[in-house]
C-alpha cells in the first residue's frame, strides 16, 4: 500500500472534521476505508498524523572515525578513498568501502582525489592529440 502524503492526511482529517463519514471521505479521496480509519486511530493515540520514526540502517563507522577520515584527507589532499578504506576499520572490526569514505567526505564538504589512470602527457603527446601526429612543436622565441 502506498503511503499517504502529509497533504493527503491533513485533507482527510479536514473532511472528517467537517462531519463526513469515513466511507464518504474514502470515496472522495479514492483511498481505502481502512486507511482512513487507521489515520483517525493514530490521531487519537499519538495526537499527530506524521510518519513515525523508523530505525534505518546502522552506520558502519563511528563519529570519531568519521572525524579521523576527514582530518586525514585534509592533511593529505591527494589521499584516495581506496587508500583510506584499506586503513580504516569500522564498527566490530569490519572493513568499510571506498564509497563509505566518499560519502563521509561529501558530508563534510571535502572530497578524495582519485588516482589518475591514463597516459602521462608530455608536450609532444599533448601536441599530437591536439594537432595531429605530423605537426611540429611551435618554436619558442627567447624574449
């Protein structure tokens, strides 16, 4: 069953407060009658119709480890995320992933530097890529 949006919940409550029966509200909003009934039950039990807090997934690192990750990357700007996750152990001595390191760095408005993979461009190869392989390098005039 798809969840009702906050707006739909409040609209249903307005219709109920206008002394419309639950069956009429469910017909007007095209929502199951049981959903409207449960909405009224929740309102009487908790005095709110907002979503209840959910547990979510447990974090694999502690706040202290997160601070250490950020500090290490601030001290060494060219440290990659893959190098960091090899050195860091999460909770219960579990390994963390490089994506976890990247997420923790993005939360702190920092980022990792990924290792460059590709040919090392010299002036000659750069010229070949730009102008083609048969061109000469421009002569440099001494000033």
